[in-house]
C-alpha cells in the first residue's frame, strides 16, 4: 500500500467528516495563523526600520558634547547633527574646536571618510514675489553631503569657494524649488529672500537635491518645512556663534569595524575634556541603536510566538484526541483490514498519514490566515507587509511534525489491535 | 470420541492438504486462574477443492476454530499447516501475508468499509498485496461483474441491500484469488431468498473455480448442501459425515 493511496484515503476520511475535521484543525489553524501573523508584522516592522535607516546613514557616528552628570540624557538620536536641549548650554570655551577636528583627521587619516559639520540657522521663511514657504536653514560643510547621502539632481552642492567666501548661496530640495518657482522652471541661479528671525538675506540657489519621501520630513500641520543648506561659514557669521561645535558627524571608511572606530573617536575627543568640570564628549551611531531596537523587537516577537505555539500544542492534543476517537469508532474497520491482510505498519501508516494530513491542511489554512492577518496588521501600522518565507517553511514542517508526533500513539494503538477483538467490537 | 476424531480424516487423500490441523488445543488466559480451554485436541484435514461445513451450537468453539483456520489466531498446542505453511511459527507479518494471499474471509456482518465504494472495498486486499491501481480497478470490476454487482461498483455500502453487500464481500474475498474461502455464518443476517442467492454463489465458486470453501453455520439445511459436514460440540469434533448434496446448479 503506497503513500499516495494512504493520502487519498486520508482525504476521503477527512471529507467524510468535514465538520469534525475542521474543528480538529482549528487549534492548528489558530496556532500557525497567529505565529505567522506575529512574525509577519514583526518582520515588517524591523524591515521598515532597517530600510528607513539605510537612507540616514546608520553607520554615521555622532560626536556630541554631553554634560558630566549622572543623568546622561544626551543620547538623543538623529542622523544629522544632534542639538542638545539640555538644562544648561556649554560655554563657548567648552565647544569642540576646528583644531581638535584637524588633529583627529591627522591622527586617524584614512579611517575617516568624512567629518560633517553643521550649525543651525533656524526656522524661517523663504519668500519670492507672493510665494512664502517655511524652511529650516542649516549651515553645513562639504562633508555634510557624504554623511547625509544628499543626492544632487540639478546644479551642484556647496563648494570650498562658497565656504571661504561666506557666500549667500544655498542648496534646496526639489520639492521646494517646484513650490517656489513652479514646475519646469530651472531654479539654478534663482534667488529668494530668506528670513530667519530678524535676519533677512538674499539667497541664490546653486543646487537642487532629491528630497526622500519618508517619515523623517517634519510636518507642521499641513505646511512642510523644507530643509535648505547654506555654507557653514555664512551661517556662523550671520549668527555670530562661537567658533566651535556642540556636535558633528563622522563617517568612518571601514564600516566593518565601525563600533571599534566609534569607541576610538569617543576616546580621542574625550581626552580633551578630562579636566573640564562639566562637559565631556560621547560618540554614538544609529547602527548601534537600530540593532538594539531590532533585537528588542525580535525578542518580543519570539516571546509572543512562543505563547502562540502553546496553542499549537493544544491543537496537537486535539488532533491526538480525535484520532483516538476515530480509531475507536473504526475498530471493526481496522479488524477487517487486518483480516484482509493489512500488516500492522500499513495500519499505522494509514492513521499517521491521516493525522499529518489534518495538521498539514490546518497548517496551510493557518498560514493563509496568518498572512492575511499579518498583512492587514502591517498595513494598519503603516508598514509594507513582509511575509517571512522561513516562518512559512518552518510552519509547514512543524505542522507535519505535530501530525506525526500526535498521530503516532493513536496509530500505534490501532496497529496493535488484535484482529479478533477488533472484528468482534460493537 | 477418539474414534470419531480419527474418522474425520481425509476422504480423498491426494497431494498436499490445504488445511492440516493435528491435535489442536486452544486455551485462553493461559497461566491465569481463569484459564479456559476452548478446543480440546482437534484433528481436521481439508483437501483442495472441498466444500466443508462446520456446524455446532454457540459456545461449541466454532468461532475459535474459524479464527485459527483464518490465521487470525495461533493455536496454544498442536500443529496447523495451511497450504504447507506452519501457522504456529509464522510471524505477525507472515500471518498478514497469509491472510492476504491464501484466505478469503466472508463475515456474517459483511464488514464492508463504510463511505467507500463497492469497487474500493473489493480492491482492498489487492491494495495490501501491492497491486498497482489500474490493475486493482480492473480486477475489482471483473469480480463485481462475476457476483452480479457490476452496475453497483460506485455504490457505497449504505446504498446496498444485505444480499448485495454480501455479494460485494464475496467478491472482495476473491480479490487475491486465495485457495481457501472462509465463510462465517455468511447468511446469518440475510432472509431466505437472499441466503439462497449467496449460497448459489458459493457453489458456483466451488464448482466453476475449484475454490475450497469452509462454511461455518448453524443452519442445518445449508450445511446439508456441502460435501462434508463436521459437527463441533464442546470443543471437539463429534461427528463427520457426507452432506446430502446440492442440486441448484447444473
């Protein structure tokens, strides 16, 4: 008696008791379904986080001044330079200087791919004729482009001459250019009035960059605030800020050993502050934070999946129960089969196949249900659904294992039935 | 008693007997306080092509001897050779194979598998014999045709009458073309008319196909149709005689 015959037999037997089979499968369906749904939502979450971090440069190291105190709350994140809104501001002599940075570059050489410096000018408006747009203006150096993956689509990024000459030029997002000048107009060379606080300056557009549409664009009600970039020196002169930085971003060239490089960077800058009474320097990267978050999600996911797996166990016991009932009901059939020459292994195989088929069909229904539920859940949370192929494969394998495990005992019981007793059974 | 048992020796001693039972004892609950000896030294020889009836009151040991002849049970003592194979020494797997190839069972309660078509029921022994699906189906249809059930092949047991079910069961017993048909009260659940049809079928298989048939019954009229009648009483064969004969088929 071949496996195919057994499978056919099992399906026929399931079909004969449709409702019973469905109810038996329910435990498996719920178990597999919830595991798949949870894994799908979890994977979508981590996947989306990883993807959105990719554009922000997860390996970028943020070097920032932190207050020497027990409450170290300066670890706030952001791919771009981190501003510290602490209770106290560092004094001008506490800031990190250009000398420190050039020493740093000299010491680490090739290990440093970019040191991105920036200073915020603040939020303001850009006006041209009757159009007025909200902007947030930032002064940046040349490495800023590398560190933040700024993709110039038209014109150029700021250059050394802009910086040296403290020129009133800027690089703007494509959406801004379109909103300001209208579609199809070449924005390069156009100018607008930039108003930040009491300061007004006429700014010339030298480049347009592609603004990525992701959740990090700040929304002020329905009005978007466009990030525009000016030369760092221009902004410093405008604001009259001291010649130093509260924070900046470093991009390492060897991303494999980024965490080691991060530590070296922190140690280097902190060494300037050993005598400083209230400030020191810390370095952090999104990468380390992302991996912490991802690990956390995975742990939670695993924990919930483990709880869901308990329902699989319950489902398996249900299958075993129904198999025992089925075998009792079909005792005469088993006796007849034995009288007709069925060896014990054939009977065992028949009932194990039946139990595996129950579990597999339940598993497949569960997977479909879980995928539907998981996709729905992911969409509800605003993420693209990512069905985990591994989870599906494992589920199929696991439901087969449940079938074999919980079917083995009843099937063996059937195989060991004495044909005489079985034939006499009423 | 001894003499009568000895008298049950073969009437036509030629070749190898199909069933050769010697001094067979069957005891239940061996070694326990409720030990119970059902068969006390049975000698029985059935030759190929014979049609033998075993009659006896209930409790006489009919079912026990039937189970042993059918290789469903092993004797406690004595020897049983079925077509030359020692049943006592056969493993469970060998017994399964013997039941499959050498014996065709016909039960009082038909024992067809429910929710399974007549044809699939007939195919069952062939399935366990490892016959491929196409040949199984062809053989089953041929046998159903032979028992006059060709047009009912796709019917399920609950769509058939008692007589029809028993005819399907006989077709199933014939599936692997076993040398021995073992019928335990095959007409016990049937009315007179359908009993007749079923008995006629047995005679036909006996005469036309040369099947050896052992019929266990408590109906004396049906037993009389057989060539030889053995009477079982309290676990012993107490008499053995020729039947009046069957005149139903030309």
